[in-house]
C-alpha cells in the first residue's frame, strides 16, 4: 500500500535547524511520503522569526519555550500546554527532542553506576535570571562545592559545550544534577531533568509543579515534595552520605511503571498527525485573506507574534552582554 504524500515546510525555527533531519521529519517518514517544499500543504513554524504569515496553508506551531499557541495564527500546535483546545493542540514536552525516550526504560547496572559517581553535583546554566535556581546553588555549595560548568557562575575555569553530547559526558561522574527550569509553570518540562536521568545523575528538580505527569517522582528529588530549600538540602546531604538511599532513587524507573508517558509515545503523536492530515478545515491563513470582523484580530495576532519574536531576540542579546559573561571572557 502506497504512503500518503504530504507536502511540508519549516520556517521561523532556531539557527542551524535542519529542515530535512528533525523530530517531525524523522517521525513522519515511516508512515508518510514526505516532500519538503516551499509550497507546502502543511507549514511547521516556531518563534524565531516572522515569516509564517507569508504562507497560505495549514499552519502547525511548535515551541519548546513557555509560550502558549495562538490560534489566530496557527491551525494546530505542538507545545508544552496541557489543554488540547478541542483537538488542535498536542502536548509535546521539550525533552522529547533530546533523545530516544526508550533509553530510560533499559535495565541498569547499579553497582557500575555507583562506581562512576566520583563527584558531588553539577550546575550547567547560562541564563542568570532565575533567582530561585541561583540561590539554591549558593545554599547547596555551603555543604560541598557544586561544579558550575555553564557561562553563569562558572567555577571550573572552562565552559562545557556546545554539543549536548559534551554536556552529557561531563555530567556522568556526578551523583546529583541541579535540574531547575528557567521559570516555574505548570506542564512546562524541558530537557534539564531528562539529561540528568540519561546519564544516571540524580536530578534535583524544580519548575513544573505537575512534573509527575512526565516522570516518576520517586526517581528524582522533587522540590515540590519539600517545604523549602533547607529541607531539600538536608535530604540531599542524607542521600550523599548513604549509598543504600542513593540506590533507592536510582532503582526507581524514570517513568511510572517503566512505561513511556502518554505524551511521548510515538503512536499517540502519529495519531495526532493522522487527525491533522485527514481534517478538511478552513485554514487560518485563508481566513486572513477574506474581510471579516475578525480580520483586525488576526492582523493584531501576527503583529503580536512578531513582537514576541523581537522580545525573545532582545533577551538573548542582553544575555550576551551580562556582566558575568563579560568578566569571564576578560579573565578567560
């Protein structure tokens, strides 16, 4: 049986995004005959540009950032948002991009893992704006040195990166990883906790109060199980001094019952695409070409999308000139 032909394209994604080799192409190519063309039937777009309004087709929004989909601009979305908006949004957590989720289901050699753990805790961040995370780092450092390998609060004399593989290799010897998000928001889970789990470094997690929907909360230190920083740090110290207790956490499956959660199961994601490709809808882009009382709202939504993009870029540029970074460049 021949595969259904699907014409797709990508715009407004991050720098170095590969339109021929990415999570969507790799996911869809086994089930569909994919053609990548600048005259698509389905356009994937993100937040790193403002070219989306130039395409008259079905628009599929994707973001790993803490930004809700705007259905005045897109027809469907894959985002962190838990609300499915009557079938138009699919919650695809950002960590899904960072590797094969099935790796976390494999059996582990716990004795060998413990032998590898020769260092205490790591902290790898460039964003200086999360006070919660910064303060926790400083408090935990009073117990033992926490190795900071990012561009913020760096204390090891070099930066780790830029490849994810370099970061993972660096994290392997550490018993603990501070895996705090940049901000706190329900359902917003990034790669931070996944990367720690991937290298069997016990995550110390904060950010998504609903993190139990993604991972087994018995397999990591969940900030939301404690009353304050001090209580959590007491637990970390206790675990650090007790290998049996450390093993208890390592032996817990990362996913509940050692089964992938509903959001990252391949069949569920493909089912959503199947619905998208079968639906015959009046697209947002075609509506915007016809005068209606909502036309102004749609134009305003496009402008708002552009402003969000410009704000995002401005924030990134501001980070480049953060005093801590300038100092590191000067002394490095």
